C-alpha cells in the first residue's frame, strides 16, 4: 500500500475513533515523514487537547516545530532510521540517479540543461539566439497573461450575504439558466465594481465568482498595462481584453481600477487620459465582442474613478464590500487557526473584540498570536499550544486598519453622494451611528 493510501486509510480510521490517541499519533508520524507538517501539527494538537500531558504527543510536536529528523520513541511512527528508509541517504542517492540533481534524464546528457530551465527567470541563457532564428511560439497564446482556473467557490467566502445576492442576480443566475436568459433577453456581458476598505476580500470574492461560474480568471493591474513607449500601453490593454474574449466565459478582474480609470479631469498626463479612453472603448466592446466576458473591478477609492466608467453598459453596478460581520469573523478566525495547535480559545470573545477588523487584519491577528506562543516555547524550551492569552495580547498590538477608510468615506457620504451612488455606504454608517 502506498504512503498516501495508508495516510488516507488512517485518517478515516481516526475520524471514526477520534479518542484513539496512539492511532492519531501514528498518523501524525506518517504525515511528518511525508512532509505534510501542517496536517501533522493539526493531528498532534487534537491529541494534546485530549491529553495535554501525553509525552509522545509533546515529543512529536517538538519534532514538528523544530524540524528534528529523528522520530521520538513511542510516538506511534514506524521504524524509518535504517539506510533503506524513506528519508535516508539511499533514497536521496536513488533520486539523483533517476534524474534529480545530475539532470541526465531527458536532457540529452547535458548536466546544465535542467538548471538552466529551472532558473530561467534569474540566470541568463548560456547561448544567445541568432538573428535569423524564429522566436518560440507559446503553446496556448495566453500564458503571459496568467489566465487561470479558480478552485474557490462562494461558499468559501465568509459572510457577504448581500454581495453574494447581487452577484447571483447580475452574473450567476443568468449563466445557470440559459433558457430563461434567452427568453428575457439577458446578455452575458456586464460589469460590476466592488469598493470598500482594503483587506476585506474583494480580490478573493472575484476569484470565487470565477470558480462558481466555472469560468477562467484573468487579473489585470496597472503594472500589466503601462509601458514607456507611446501606444504600447493601449496595445497591452487591448491584448489583455482579447485574451479574456478568447477564453470566454471569463472573469476579467480590474484590480485598483482607480489607477487605470482615474477621473480624467484630474489627470495631467495626456498618456493616462488616452489610456482611460482605451479602457472605456474596451468595456463598450468597440474593439471586440464582450459576450461571456464578466468585468469585475475593485477599488478602495470609488470617488476617484471616472464617472464615465460607471455609465450603464460599463461598470454600471456598484457593490459595497464591508468589513466582515460577527459570523464572517468567526469563519475567518476558524480558517486561519485550523492548522495551528490551539487550546481553550474563546472564539466568541475574540469575535466580539474584533469589530471593524478586515479579513487581512484577522489573518494578521492569528499570525501574531502564533508568534507569541512560539516565542514563549523557544524561551522556555517547552512546546505549548496557542491560548486565549496569546490572542488577547495580539489584540492589544493589532489594530483595525479599516477605521481611517471609514473616516474618509464618512465625508464622502455626507458631502459627495450625488445621485445616491453611496446610499448603501450611508445606510451602513447610520447603523454604526457614524452619521
């Protein structure tokens, strides 16, 4: 039986008998040997939660966190210390003989070919291309644009119920019901702009939409477009839209759209104004059909975006992405603590203390708590779990990053809400008693 099959079998057995500590520690030992440290720490943490004084479990945790190569005695792992063990020198030598470090397998006997191919982004090639040789052609034509397939779904996004409903109405519902779409004349083109404080999951949400639709995902930012030569920036923008059209259905994500589509009345550079005009033309489909291309844009400062971008037919739907509510904060905290050894954490207390924290703030909070626990383990020489005191100490250090944005947004909501564009923001601030 292969190692992966054995691990899968033991995992199923542990799920059926969660209190069988020797079996769980045996599984943890196999996971460590297989290099799956995060999963091993989770299993050891479960064992220590049931029996904090379990010496084999503590020894295994020490091994997992310090990278010790020798399995602890009695920890439930098989004997792997012999010369033919999976982690021994014999295996490393065998791997090299099968085409590892000597690079002789599949490279025509050239020992440098494998290294040159692996380090192509860092080390220049040994031989320059002759002037009369044709340039290599990429296999799919879109490799340079990083056209991806997203494995994230909307169920992976914590909270954001109102945002999900708006996305279902605009994109997902028509795609799932083609007959109704044709009957109602609903087009498979459109644009939606997500705005809100930084770190609240706008990019993650865009990837989740692509995964939910089974569509390709292409992210576009200002660095993918700008070029020093006149006309090249517009050409780059057109080619990115063309890549999305070739891969339809495709979610084209315009990150920091205020950089590409800043208010033209405030732009002093004629090149940037021309680039903004090109973006408007691409969104209108003047350069090619946008059927099946779903444009999602994200910005932290929607008041800096050119109003022409929000015209009907372009980014005509604007959705506010707020800091996570209590339910979403609990889900985010559980996600970031799931593979860390924790004990006696009062999740409801942490959730209550993290109002206005963004998703990125919560991830940083968990990271900081882990640093405190690890530093304590290094100082005392005894490995311990992440506890409530570590999270409370982290709360005193990590402050919510959304409050400066909310202060700015409050001024916009009070004095620049022409046409009711920011009505949802006004409603949120009133619920928070900030207006």
